[in-house]
C-alpha cells in the first residue's frame, strides 16, 4: 500500500490489533456511514449487511472498536450511548432536548482542548468534552407553530 492509498476497513482493524470478521467490518462501516447511531440502529445496519448478529456481539464489538480508537462513544445525559466514526479531533456535540438528534460542533476557539480549566487540580488536560443542549430547527418550529 502506498502512502496515498486509504487503508481498507480490514486493514484498519488489523492495524488496531483486532481480528477481522465480517461483522466487525460491517459494524465499523455502519457507524461511519451513520450519524451518531445508537446500538439498536447499528445492529440493524449490521444485520442488513451480514445477516443475524446478537445485540451482545454488537456491544462487545463496539467496545473493542472504541477501545482501539476506531469509533467514538458519546453519552449525552439521559440518552443511550451513541457511536460515531469521527475520531482524532476534539469536536463537541449539540443535542436536541426534544427529539434527541445529535450534531457535531467543531472546536471554535483556541487550541485543543478548546477550554482552559479554571483549576486543573494538577491534571495534564488533553481533551475537553462539551455538550450543548437546545432545540433543533424542526422542534423549535413545532413549538412556535
């Protein structure tokens, strides 16, 4: 593989030290083609690609992929865990209080971790997680109608 080629999903799994299976390939591709998917939506996408897979297998594979840094797990308060394929940056999220839709928010000020803690308590901070809450355009329109 030359430097200009994008690695295949299987190569990414191998590179992360994970065994390559049809289910893991389908799972990683489902997460990357989705938008902040929950486990049920991911399982459905994987089943569309490879047939039956248990929810337990989906959870185990997602945990392995997240631990390997191939997917990112987010857990907005009061919502089930969601997974996304956007990794390696310090972006944040905005969540609709009404319908639960999640969108990415790029870091808008300063350098990673985007925020400076008023007291770091001696920690070496390398990431900040910010969740903005509000109403999405559809829910805002519905409330004013």
